[in-house]
């Protein structure tokens, strides 16, 4: 379901003028340089290859995954998945136990209300080079009908797959079966509400926290064996169209990505990280994007305004197509 255009416009413009300034995190931030990656909609930190992040386009000309080196922003491998149909709207990527990559073809850009969606699973390659890898395709349905979703996560300990649907006033966390079956249909059922218009999510490496992001902010939940409990707000940067989030492999950072060419990936300290012996405090209440002191800077306002206009143009173009 899509937000009414006038309301979205107002929200974006308000968000553009409520952006706190953050110091740059140096080499931990990077820009995706590959001109083939124009709609980066998911992000997952490799455990096999330090500094590598896997991403994909929202809609691509094939079933592709890209391995991006965060030190340079350059693509070091493109994976072509075989054994799957033609992807429709690939929105999420996550890495589960045993270095298995899960890809969520779970979106509904065109408002078709698909009767089923797909998840693809493949082993992360040990060698980074352009190659073809056969993936397993799983058919997914929901107990309560068609969903538009952009968030898929795999618990790093149990391997269970979860999806969060994308709804303006907040969606739900859906749990898949304990083990996905490549034959028949895998039914996902709602298990807990999520208080956000979610565009992506990520588990902490230890599986104890679930970070959920949206266009204008984010929330951290304690996992609590699936009985999620809201913990604190996340300091999400304002981006042109914030579509992705991943913990760094060591769990010290949350990496936030955006769609668009030359799209930036911005690092923020993960909640609970110890800096100089003091725990990082939660963000102040108010706007989900508010910082610790809420101070504004002119540069941040200007960037926010440009980002808002870019997203408005993109949403209007999709609605008019």
C-alpha cells in the first residue's frame, strides 16, 4: 500500500528540515561506484570476505547479485543466479548460518498483489569473481493474503527466515516455517507488530537485536526469542531513498544504503557499542531521525531538501506509470 502523495510530500519536506548533523565516519562510509547498480535495495555484510557487502538492484535485467568492496566502492564480483525464474521485485538480501545467502523477491512495485512471492538461497562463493551459481527457489505465501514487503532477515543462529511487510502505519513480522521447503508452498504467519513503514531490516550478528529502518527513521527491537520488544530509536541518516540496512560483520556498525546511481552507504555506531568506556545513549525522543542534541546545520538542510525532491520525483513517476 502506498502513502497518499500529498501526505508523502509533506512528510518528506518536514524530514528534510529535521536532519541532525553527524560527523563523517571516514573510511567506514563508502559509495557504490558500479554504474550497473542504480537501485540498490538490500545490503548484507559478508562473513567470508571482510569488508565486502552484497547488494542487488530492485529491478534488474537478470538474476544478479553484486559484491562491493567497502574500501573502494567497486564491484569485485557479479553473481548470476540460475535455477530461478525471472525476478519481479527483489527487495532484500540476508546471510544466514553456514554462509548461505538469502534473496527476497518479495516486493510489489506495480501493485499487482502477487498470490505468491519467492525467496532464493545460494552459498556465498569462497572466491570473489564473476560467476554463475545455482540457487534454490522457494515459493512463499502469507496466511492473511498478499503483502508488499521489502525486509527479509535470517536469524544467524537458527536459520529461520522472517519477512516484515511494508505498510504506512506499521506492519508485522512474519515467521516462516522452521525450515524452508523447495517443494510446495512455504506459509509465513504474522507473529508481532512492527511500528514502522519498513524498507529493510537486519539481525545483529549474535541474533539478539533486530534493526528495522524506514525512509525517515528506524527502530531497534530486542529479539527475545521472536517475542520482539521495542528497545530504542535508531539514528538513521536522511537519504534519497533509504532502502537498505546491514550490521557490519563485527556488529559494531549499522550500514545504511540508498537507491540511485553512485549511492552512498553511511555508517552509524550500533546501539550499545562502548566508546571510551561509556555506552552510546539512545537517540532523543521526537523525530525518528533526531540525534542526541537535535542540532541542525545548513548543509544538512540543503542535502535533505535535495533528497526529498529526488524521492518525490521518483514516487510521482512510479504512480504515473
